[in-house]
C-alpha cells in the first residue's frame, strides 16, 4: 500500500515538468529579440567546400528573407506573364506553357 501514493504522484511530477518556468519564458523572449545578433554559416552555390559565416540581427535576417521571397515571386510572375502575353504579340498559334 505504501507504493500506491508514489505511483500516483508520478503523473503529477511529469506534468509539472511540462509547465515552463519563468526562466525558460525569459530565455524564449530574449531569443526573439529583433536586435539580437545571429550568425549563420551559408554554403556558396556551386561549391561543396566554400562556406561563409554571416552575422546579422534578427531584423536584418527577416528583411533579407523578405527580399529573397520578393525576388522569387517577381521571377515567377514574369514567367507567367511571358506565357500569357506571347499570343497577343504574335499572330501565330498559342504557345504551350
């Protein structure tokens, strides 16, 4: 009978460990600071061996990623426009895009 309370307390200890403490919450908040400097190792395209370490703030990384997405979106839109306006520029058959 003395082992039953110990077994009953085990799930409570497990669930208590899942609740984040104040120190963990502060660490997570500090990790999301937009002015915090983050360094990443970036591989150079076309080379297996060449790697470059780039350091920037989280805000700068977010801006670089936004600009990269914008360039890709513009390239994809330009490819779609090229196919859709080709028939109007030529009086020939519609190209297969």
